C-alpha cells in the first residue's frame, strides 16, 4: 500500500536521515529564506558553488545537487509557484514540483526522500490546498513506482503539521 510508505513528522528537514532532501528553492537557486536558507546553512558553502553552475530552475521543475555536510546523499531543488489567486496554474505547478522531484529521486535510485511543505511559506500557498496536492501526487507516484521506497513529509511548524496530520489520517 502506498500509504504505508509515507511518513509525516514535525521537525527540521536538515536533520533527516534520508537519501534525498527536497529544497523549496527560488528560481535563481542561489539560496534564500525559510527552508532554502536552512538547507544552505546546514549543507555548507559547497552547495552554493554547485548551485551557481545550474543556471536557475523553472517553476514546477527540479534539479539535483550533492548534499555536502548533510546526512543525505543528494538535494533536489524544486521551485514552487507563488500563490496569486488560485487560478494562475498554481495547483498544476505545485503538483509538478512533487512529481518531478520523485522522478529525479527514482532516476538516482534513492531509497528515501524528505519533502518540506513546498510553497506554503513565503510563497503563500494555502496549506490545506497544498497538502491535498502533495499527498495526491505522492500517493499516485508510489502506486506506480517501487523507488523511492519511502517518502517523509516534514512539517516545520505545528500549524502546518496540524493540517497535514488531519488530511493524512484520511488517506
Ligand atoms: P516557499 O517559498 O516555497 O513558500 P518557505 O521556505 O518560505 O518556502 O516555506 C515552506 C515551508 O517550509 C513552510 O511551512 C516553512 O515553515 C517550512 N520550513 C522552514 N524551515 C524549515 C526547515 N528547516 N525544515 C522543514 N521545513 C521548514
């Protein structure tokens, strides 16, 4: 069952012992605030040097780097949509972030992958709507693919965790 391969926790994604950590980056891929800043601080300066060579990333797309000082083997940087009015392709782009990240993780042969709540911080995507999209995409991908074996959803704050936990209990 795909559901048993998904774990929900409240915590800091930089502390997760997984093969891949997903970064909710911005299109420049040169670091920023929120989870992006935390990942760059924890990974160390080598990450920014590698990111500089990537030439940015389009919204809804994803790119891989090494994970430097993190326990993980790789970081997948994906760029979530800025939420405008909910009618500007935001849902499709957010779904694409989860799907492209999982596809890249599969190509890498990653056993496990941890996601933050993409776009629901500075990019203001409503948490419940984002969570439904995240769970839907992840479930669909896992139903069709044996790798990655495990997906960890990491919620940083209790507000986000509460929303995810409620929807998670329904899947
Ligand atoms: P975005 O610009 O995609 O909205 P943010 O980093 O602003 O990205 O926020 C996305 C989510 O990541 C928010 O729920 C925020 O609380 C969370 N977050 C911030 N720091 C961390 C961290 N160290 N680990 C996991 N999640 C984090």
